[in-house]
């Protein structure tokens, strides 16, 4: 109702009250030129920063929107906001009874920039309405009804909260107390097609920006595309033929050759060139086999080196374990304290475990070598037969 004025008294308001109301009202007091002071004389809220684009106390329109989940500072219960008289050029606003609950409001529509203002004086003009509400922010439009209400559209969403602060105030034009010159303001959120359309446009823009940001992020982590393969020509063919003979450039050249063949570049005119390049690729196999043999030799040498090192380590482990065993014999054991004996026993057990692990590892390496040697002895005769058979086939 229009008579239900109210004040932000946290004694009478349950703590479940949405945070948009108290912070909005207290911040609006700042913006209307009044410092909301508590009982201790300290400001109730920090100054509002218009650069944020919205009130710190308003819950975010869309929780997924980045950067809007700003938590408002808690209001101490011993510092209620005190509404004061607001003097305008043509009228005066008197605050509502501080002990009444705050005026009820409908659910905030998304992107709301428009407010409904009821309880206006009958003699209230657009100019007076503008005078009162332009203190809340830039007014885009006022749609005044013949009855005692109007709709006001603001430039920004946070201005709506400042306007809501004035709900419950009694307005008096000049010094007249005539009924036609007085009224009790009731300010509420209003649904407007323009607000909803602008909000939807903003959401779409944010979604586009998010998609663009994700696309850029994906592209940043995507591996670079391989360079395009040049088109076949006699000159390029001679370049690739040379690269095929160079170990360092073979991989690049073989990929180009493959692409050309798949593209259908082989014809009666180019067949000989392609045959030469395929022949070069075939001769590269011998180089690869030699390379593999060299690596195998390095690996065998490394294995041998590792085996020798492991044998040396095992010898030292055996000596350490022998020391522990000798110290555990009666002749030496009786001279150690109880704590020393305990330590020697623990150390001996640990050393034996580590020695056994290393010993198993060395035995495993030796068994593998023996198996490899026996495999080679078995494989040799079969290899001979295979080569003889393949020789017969090629001869035929």
C-alpha cells in the first residue's frame, strides 16, 4: 500500500531481507547529499563508485556474468540507517515512520531501469517529478498518468535502487498542506519491454564475447598447422630429389613426395622423376638400418656399463652386511648398549633387503642375456633357410 512507509531498522527486519534493499537505500542517501550516519557517527556504507555500473548491493542479474558477484559490506546491527528530510526547489520530502517495515516491492525484472511511482500529489507536475527523481540519476523518460502515478525510466540500472529509497516518503508541494498538494510516494520496480529487450541484447553480447574468448583460448593451445606442400614442378622435383639424399631433410622431402603422389601428380611425363625419388627413398632404408644398429650398440654398451656398476655396488653391500653380521656375534655384541644393538639390527635388516633387491636385478639382467644368446642360436639356422629359400625364389 502507498501508506506503508518504512525505515531500515535492522531490529525489526529479519536477517533474511535481500541485501539489495538496505545497501541500496543507504547508498542512495549518499547520492542524495546525505551521509547516512550510525549511532557512533561513522558512515554506514563506503562511497558508491558509479564506474561499477551497478550497486554493490544488488544481487547479480545473471550469476554467470563475470565480474558482477560483488559481495556488499555487512551492516552492523547497532547502526540503523536514519532517513532525513529532503528539501527540493518546489517541494519537500518527509521521511516515513522509522518503526514501520520497509515498503514491499515486486520481484526485480531482469535489466530493470524503469520504476512505478504511485501516491503523487494531484497537483504534481512532470517538472516536480523530474526535480525529485533526477537526483537519483539521469532520467530518460517520464510517462505520467492522469491519475496520481507515473513511470520513470533511468539511464542505468543502479539508479532504480536510489529511486526505491524514496518509497514511503511523504511529499509536500511548497508549504501547502492541502490534500491535492501532498501524497505518500510508493516506488516499485516496473516491467518494461525496452528494459527486457536491452537486457537480452546485453546477454547476447556477453555470450558472444564469451564464445570469442573461448575460441581465442582454444586457438592459443591448438598445435600449429603444418606448412602447405608446394605444387609439383620440375624445379621443385629436383629440390625434393636432393633433399631425399640428405639425412637431415629426408623427413620433410618424403612427406612432400607422398602428397604429390596422392594428389595425382604421377603421369607418363613425370613417371621417371617419381621412380628416381622412390628409389632414393628405398636407399634410405639402408641408412635407417645402420642407424638402428648404432643405437643398439650404444644401448648394449650402456647395459654393460650398468651391469658392471651394479656388480660394484653389490660387492660393497655385501661388505656392509658382513660388518653388521660380524658386529652381531657374541664377542662384539655384548659390549654394545641396548639402543646400539637395536640400531645395528635395524640397519642390518635394511641393508640385506636393499642388497637382495639389487642382486635380483643383476640376476635378471644375466638371465635376459642368456635367453638372448639362446634365441640367437635357435634363430640362426632358420634365418639361413629363409635366405636360401628367398634366393631360390628370386632366381626363379
